[in-house]
C-alpha cells in the first residue's frame, strides 16, 4: 500500500509531498519526502491536499500536482523502491490549477483537473506527457458560464471519457 500526502514545513519553510509505503500489516517499509528541487516554490499542492497518482509499468508510481505560488504542474516519478526517477515542472499561464486525476492510456499519462484561465473563467484541463514525463500537449475545455472540474475519467472505445461536474454561475460577466 502506498499513501501520498503533504507534510508540514521543514527547516527551509517548504512543504513537501510525502510517500509512505506500508505492508499488509501496517508496518512502514519506506517513508520519503519530496520537495520542489529548485526550492523556489513554498509548497507542492494539489486539490486541497489530494495527489493524483498512478502505477508505472515497472510498479513505481507517478504523482502529479500543482505548485502553489507559480500554479505550475509538476510530475514526480518514483521507481518501485520509491527512489526518485525524475521531477518535471511545466510552466502555466493560469491563475490557479488543481489536479484531480491522472491515468495512463497507451504510451502516455494524462493529468486532469481544473484551471482558472482568467478572472472567473474556470475550465477543465487535460495535460499529456509521454512515459518519461516529456510534454506532449495541454488543452482546456469548458464554457465561461460554468465552473467545471474533471472529477473522473475512464478509458473506453479508443479514447478517454471525462466525467465533469458543473456549477452555473449567473453572476458571471464577460
């Protein structure tokens, strides 16, 4: 079992992602903490402390999340022993970003969630990277009258179907 979350601040005043591996009896097998390697963002954050993760082909894990200050997307890949394979950061022009899901389809990882493109303009985002974490593309979807968030996704019929929740905002002005 692997548990992922956020730790409190350390001596550098940064918050990190923690990864805890336990056996079926609840005994700790490994606990590690991972920070923004540039030490330039005060926290690695994701959707109110949730992390999006999936299993890699070699039984490691890949974690996606948002940086709090810069709103950049990050991807952190660990091997099966939880050793860091890579940490990649992707620049964002968005005012905010919250990651809700990550899935593997064919030879790529898809990260989904909510972004705020400009004032009062939220949208679903989908970010695609290859198995080595290299950027392929990112797209946003949505209507400017709705607050939309990618809550879930499934692979079916040769593609990805995204389940979204929407809230109508009658006070929204363009």
